[in-house]
């Protein structure tokens, strides 16, 4: 018997003896939406999955990781495990037996699509489940994830679904309003083949801004939430204009200004940097011709800069986390 056969036999044996307990599906997110820096985000129907099994062969928590980041993410020290430990600490309890946590990752790392948020939420959910679901999802888990992430526009739509406008106040629960996705709205996401860390993107921002720029963004962020909640999609182009972060981050995304121009010309309602980047989010009418034109414009704009990109056409799901 060769090594591959032995490995398959071992995996088959584990699948028989290790009982699957629960599955969490956590959606990707896109934050900021241009003008609403650190304040508004939306869910996308691209999901990371976490499957929890009993581990009959160990009393430890073991990780199996496939998909995005499978070669980069440590199985011994990762964001999911760190979040789990915080729940153990909060509840002053630890698992009394072993578990296998199988992660199937579809959200790209460091591309502005909420991979870190999905990991944080996944860790909190996993630990909470293991300890008997003592923490409520839309209160305690939500508030813990917001505090851990530091800003709410990624984690909140992943948990709650839809489009979330929210505020974090010190020592208080997260205050938010959920906006159901407007009918006939699609998200076209261009994912270039290079990383952009949130830390690097944040460090590019100025410490202070002018009153003029502050008013510019406040007015447009207010218009953005109003346009989304009232289905005024024709207002999204002006409502997503921004002076706080995108111009400063443009240097990290080659040809960004031309890309924005081409995507708007192709018929998108709006085009923005997704989160901290490097992905680009276009909100478009659910029309096959427009979606194709916008997709081609995004891909061609990156191609001009010799950058390969993957285009995904996604929905904005009303529901966030799916538990099976």
C-alpha cells in the first residue's frame, strides 16, 4: 500500500468515526461603498464555510484548511483560533473534548472582501457552539465581532445580511440600521491578483482632513443610505463619491481612475474600492448586457496595466450567516 492509499484510508476512517456537528456559512462583504468610510457595508453571496466535527482521535482542536489561503494560513495559530480563545475566556470555560474544524475558504485574502471578518465571526461562532451556544448571535456575537474588527462595516453585514449602516460607541452596543437590498441590484466584483493589506491602506490616509472634504463625504454618505433604502439607484454615482480614502489609496491600484471612468461609461450605477482594496466593487442593474459590459471594462482596465483579475457577479443576500 503506497502513501496516498494510506492517507485516503486514514481520511475515510476519520469521516466515519468523526461526527459532523454543525456548518457555518459566512458571506463576503464590501465596506465603505465610497463615501461611507467605516460606516456602511454590504454582504455578498460568496461564502466561507466552517464545518465542525467531533475529534475522536484527539482532545485538541485541529484545523483543516482548503481553498483560499490554504498555504498561507497556519493551522496552529490563526484568526479563527484567536477569536475562539476570546469566547473561552469570556465564558470562563474550555472544550471538554476534541474537535476538527474544516475551513473551506472562498473569500480571497487581503483583497477588501472581508476575509478577516469571516475568520473572526467564524471563530466566535465555533467557540460559542462548542460551549453550548450561550452567547446570542445578533447581540453578543455581533458586538464582540465589531469590537474585535474595530470598525463595523465588514462584520455587521456578514452577520446580519443586506446593507448595514452603523455606529460604534464606546462601552455601548453597536447601533445600526439594516437596509434590504434594492430590487434589481447586482454587484460586479473585480479581484486583481495582488494583495493589499488593510494596515498599508490605512497608513496611506491623512491624520486630518479639511472641513470642505468632511462636508463633501457627510452629504454623500447621507444620500447613499437614503438612495439605497428608497431604491433611488440613479443617485448612487454621486452618492458614492469620496474625498476621505479612495484618492489616497489609488496609488496602490494601478490605473484606478481610468478603471472608474470606464466602468461608469459601461453603465454601472457606481464603482468603488471594495473595503481597503485591492478589489473593485461595481453596483449595477440586473441586466445581462450591462453586467457583461461592466465586467469587460473592469477586466480590460486591469489588463492594460498587465494585471490579471477575476470577475465575479454576485447578489447582496438579505440573510447573513447561514447555520446548518
